[in-house]
């Protein structure tokens, strides 16, 4: 009998302890503020996705649609720097790295294969160079954030390794 009571009391204490440790969920007003900060980047990502869907078999055009997204990331990172919001700079850089690794790199690899026969190679090279120039501009803007800069430099190096000229 005592064992059952102790087990029940222990289970109750554990439940109270776990229940008291609710996740640090954002309040609706905080979510609204974060959305407003990231609105342009989100809109540009949606626009890029729609543009890419419109040209499913033209990987060069799909790659070109990333330019505006990278430009928007650059603007958002500059704004976060102006606001002295290092955490947001890091967050945006993390999202940018994921976009480059999982979005742009595979698209450029497919674009390179598409133009391997020679048709469209000039377009591919122009798109590749413009996109890498935009990444370089982002790197320049991260000069005062060594951790974010180092992660983006590594992502850029991986990107270049995957998409040689």
C-alpha cells in the first residue's frame, strides 16, 4: 500500500515539475514583431518559389530567381546590423546558409548539367557569377560578425566546389 502511495505521489511531483516547465513559446505580439522584421525576406522567398515553379525545366532561370532573395537577405542583415541585433544577424545567416546549401546549390548543379551541351552556357555563367557576387556582398557586410562570416564563407566555398565553371 505504501509503495502505491509513494509511486502516486512521486508521479504527481514529476507531473507538476514537468508541467511547470512549459516551453518558452513566443507570445502573439512577439510573433507579430518578428514577422514584421522578416516580412520582406519571407515575401521574397515566396515570390522566388513561385517564379521557380513557373520554369520547372529551366534551371538557369530558376537559379536567376535567387538573386532577389539574396539581395533581400543582404538588406535584412544590414538592417539587423543597424539595429545592433547580433542574434538576428546570426539567425538570418543560418537561414541563408540553408537556402544556399539546399536550394541554390542543387539548382545550379542542375543548371550546369542542363547547359553542358553548350546551349545556354553564357547565361549560366552570368547567373552563377551574379549570384556569387551577391554572396560576396553579404560576406563584406558580415565583416564585424566573425562567426556569421565564417559560416557563410564555408557555405560559399561548398557552393563553389559544387558548381565549378
